[in-house]
């Protein structure tokens, strides 16, 4: 009986010792709670901080709206005419993105003329104008070269290029106007 009593006392003192010292899991949980409370304390914003953030956001929004959307986002750099692999006349145009936005598409026209200024009309559509559209992404400051077939306008030596619309990555669309346009005349050498 004495042995049983001693064993029970030893077991009871072991349980009390375990209860008195927190486990490793309890220590880790307490540390996480302390970290969470410290972060929450650091992130508390005063009313002045909230107002200052709202004012800064409003200024940034006004600046975004105030950006110059009237000036053309593209600049015509160069062009050349060549023959493509199936023997058709092809017009290549290089443009540069001069805006601070990504250009996602542009469209316009190429009007074809001979050296006397007479329109060079296509065989099937009886027009001297070729429509063009480019849907390449052009980053700010970058150049892009695209090509269009002139479709039976082989004798065209002069091309009047006009870009009529440009779409930007934020959804805005720049549209040409008589006082603000992207226009150039290119003559073959």
C-alpha cells in the first residue's frame, strides 16, 4: 500500500509540474498572439492619417484625369514600300508611342497616288484608300512596324498616311481632329 501511495504522489506531483510549465505549442501560440497585437497596434491609423491618405488619393485621381489626352499618343517615324513573298506591293509603317500609356491598337488610312498626284485605285474596290488597323501592344517610348498589302495599287508612289484612332490600355480612345492629327506623306525614291 505504501508503494501505491508513493506512486500516486509521484504521479500527482508530475501532473502539477506539467500544469505549471506551458507546453511548446502554448508558447508558440502566445508568441503569435503577441506579434498580432503588436502589428495591430502599429497599423492603427489616427483620423488625421486617414484624411491625409484620402487627400493624396484624390490628388492622384485629379492628376490622372488632367493628363493630356488631346495630344496624339503616336508619332509616325518612317515607312517603306516593298514586294511581299507572293509579289504584291506592301506598305510598312513604323510608329513610336510618345505617350505615357500602353497603346493597344490604332487604325487609319493609306491613300495612294502616282507621282502626278492622281489617285491609284485598286482593281477590286475601285478606291485609292486602304484601311489599316494594328492591334500590337506598344509600350511607352517603343517603336512598332506593321505592314499592309496595297492590293493592286502597284504604281502608287506617294502615300498619304493618316491615323484616325488610337486605343490605350486604360480604355481611353484618342480620335483625330482637323487641328490635332497624325498625318504624313511618304514618297518612294
